[in-house]
C-alpha cells in the first residue's frame, strides 16, 4: 500500500480531534464528561488508524 490522498484528511481529522480534546480538558471545573470521553475514544481510534496507515507507507 502506498500514499493515498485520503491520508491527508485522516491526519487533519486527528489534529482537529486532538485540539477539541485539549479544549475540553481546559474547560475548567464544569467539564462535559460525555464529550470528553467521546473525544478521547475517537482520538485513540484515529491515532491507531494513523499509526497503521503510516506504517504501511514504509513497508
């Protein structure tokens, strides 16, 4: 498998989710725990898929 145009969107979505999780963590004492949990799970899924995607680039 080689580089695909969709790979750029995957990395961009991962960065957007990361920014969202950081903003949710800085929200102060009134944190939305559901949104924070959903963001963390989404971030972990996207980081795992990015790792697999980048590993495939170098194989």
